[in-house]
């Protein structure tokens, strides 16, 4: 969090390239997740894909994001934020290129995994990059890149099929390789400037501080870090559970068509755009951050209760409320910077919260599927989703006050 006495600089003051680089990286963070599934049919015509293969491709995103979170901070410590950002983007480019050129399932899987590794590292690096270059505009810049992430979730789904129909599925996937390559350019410019000036920072930015190994180890003992991790993990748990099962749930319980079920999922994702704009800015102004968490919990509780008790009466409202609950995702992004004093702390907390959080998120679709298969209905799965809000209420209470990770660990 910026010092209370720190003068807010103009947003563009010597930081235009950094802002452009941050936003372009954000635009690539979900393309690997949502660009393949719309063109699975034409891909399967060239590359055999059975149910197990599709399941593997669908479950690796949160797993890879988790591993990137756990191991990414060490890379940032060795190479520095900017150089490691370049590494992450290059991995994305290679992964997306390999996926577009895939000749069999192993190459398709490897390309997808590499692209996700690069995106996962980008997830970890963006919060500390914001803290490094925009300590005076944390809420505004987090709002901007969180909104771009929301857009990047829906954009591939909208473009994939038209591009595939006109130019083939390989061109549809290769588009994202081109976008990732473009996002590399601002960071190469920044590294060239750093070499020229023999500095690794802009004159308007604070001194570079990479995470110390001691902090990376000790953060496991921070109560604040665990609260942020549970916030990130539980909101991602809900997101991936709904991405996987919401269409089937509303078809079974509300009797809607497959097309309308897809529309409901689109609504669920679309609601995240306005919340991504508002929530980070609001979070920097609230004295009690817990109020944001409780608001998200209320949205989840009403939305899931509606699906459980009256799914056919106001289905759009229930889905909109569930999408509103996803306001906790941009809240989790901004709280990483609001509960750390230094860039070291931001890198360590970002890696820890997203590494453990995405591991937790990966269990969401699994547990919902197991309960649905065991009972043949949706009552127990919805009850599970409702019950997780108890954890979020405790998280809101734990994060209500401004306690910093570094102070808690005395580092």
C-alpha cells in the first residue's frame, strides 16, 4: 500500500510502457483456458480426442496455475520482475505456437500446458509489477488489468469459431500466439532502457525489491497470507465449479435448452467485467475490507439458494448474483498489494495465495461432479457451494483491519 504521504503521480508520468506491458500481459492470461474448447470438434477431426483427453485438457488450468504460483516467486528472485515477465511471455508464445501446430495429442497437451505455465507466471507477476510501477495508483491499475482479464476470458470464445470456420482451427489457435508475441514488445523496450541506463527501474518507481528466500519460506506462517489465500482459493473454487457445471445444472433444474444454458454461463462471466472495474478502486478506499467480502458472500448465498429452491422462477437473477459473487476475484488481486508493504512481500504473497488457492480451486469441479454422480441430483452439490461461504465470512473478518504480512512476520 502506498505511503499516505506519497504524492500521486500522473498515470502516464514516465510509466506508459509499463502500463501498456501490464495490460497486454493481462489480455493473455485466460486465452489458453477458453480458446480451445469452442473448436474441439474441428480439432478432434484431425487429432483423436477421447473423453479422458478432454478431461485432462479441462482440468490442467488450475493445477498448472497452482504450480506456477508455488515456484514462480523463486524465478522472480533469480531473474527480477521484468526479466521473468519476458520469460513468462516467451513460454506462452512457444506453448501457443506448439498447440496451433500440434500433430497428435501429446503435442497438443504439451502446447496447452506450456501456454498455461506462461499464463500462470503472469498471474503471479502482475500484482508486484503494479506495486513496483504504480504504488500510488494500485486500485486504478488493478481495476484496469482485472477488467482486461475478464475481457480475455470471453474474447477467445467469441472469436474462436468464426476464425476456425474461415481459416481453420490452427489459425484460430495461432491468433493467441500472435497476441502473446505483441505483449512481449513493451517489456523488451523496458529491458533495453534498463541496460542503457544501467538501472532496473524507472526514475519515478521505487527501488526494485525481489523476494528473499527467507520470506518465501516464512510466509506459510502468516495469518494474513492464509486469509488472502483462502479468499483467492474459495472464489476460484466457485468460478471453476460454475465454469464446469453451471450449464448442466440449469438444464437439469430449470429445464432450459443447451443454448440457453450457454447463455447463462456467458452472463455469469460477463457480470465480472463491471465488478472488476469497481471493486479494486473501492477496496483502496474502504477502511473495512471485510465489507467487500460480505457483499460477495451475500451474492453467493442468494444466488445458490435461488437455484436450490426456485431455479425456474428467476434464473437470470440467480446467475447474475452468482456472477456478482465473483467480485471477490478482483478483490483478492488488489488485497495482495494492500496487505504488503514491499515488492518482496507482494511477490511472495502473490505466489503463495495463487499457488495454494488454485490448488484448492482445482477440487471444485471434482467435488461437485462426485456429489452429483453419487446422488443423481444437484441438492448436495449446491449445499456444498453454500457451505463454503462460512470460510469466506471468516476471511472477511480476518482481513477487516490493515495488517501487513511483513509486520506480522517481522521482516
